[in-house]
């Protein structure tokens, strides 16, 4: 499994993301350098809060590798209610990860050491963004 700072970050992100997406009949996503540049710039701020990104966004900190962070996002699927098909704070990473209309991803990572984050901070941006209120039933 790729580690942070490894040149294969893109490959790891795409492989992990697309493995989970295919389990939900979502098409594979491709890497987008504009999204990756935005994500990298935001990761370097080391702020544990969502940016003002116009994209969909997932944040992770405290994981030993990017693949494990994505695994953590996907584990939220066990709490998702397909019957209700709506947004929840507990499952928002999962729903963005597998959102069917999303076709591009770009991520960045930075090592942080402040009051918000200790260790690696992973930021992934998605386009088109997911978690659109009223559109969960057709996208998750």
C-alpha cells in the first residue's frame, strides 16, 4: 500500500476509490490535476475544517496511508440507510466516495504538526460534487 509522499499516491487513490465505486455500480473516476493542485494547496494549510471548495471534499487525518484513509471513509457505508437515502454527518465521506455522478478526483497530502492535526492530512476533491440534497437515491 502506498504511503504519504510516495509518487504512487495517484495510483493508490484511484485504485482504492474505484474498487469501492465499482461495488456500488458507479463508474470509475479519473485523476484531475486541477483538483489535485487545489487539494494539495489546502492540505498544506493544515486546517481541520472543510475548505470553501466548489468541489466535493473529503478530509482525513491520523491514518498511516492514503489507502487506509479511503478504507475509513468506506467503512461509513455500514451506517448508511438506503431506505432514507439522505445526507448524514456519519456517512458523508462514504456517499461522496461512491457518488455516481462524480467522475474526477484529485488529492493532496501534507504532514502537519499543530493544534488541529498531528501527522498526515489527506484532502480529496471530487467533481462533479456529491452529497447533493435530494439526489441520494439515484447516486448512492
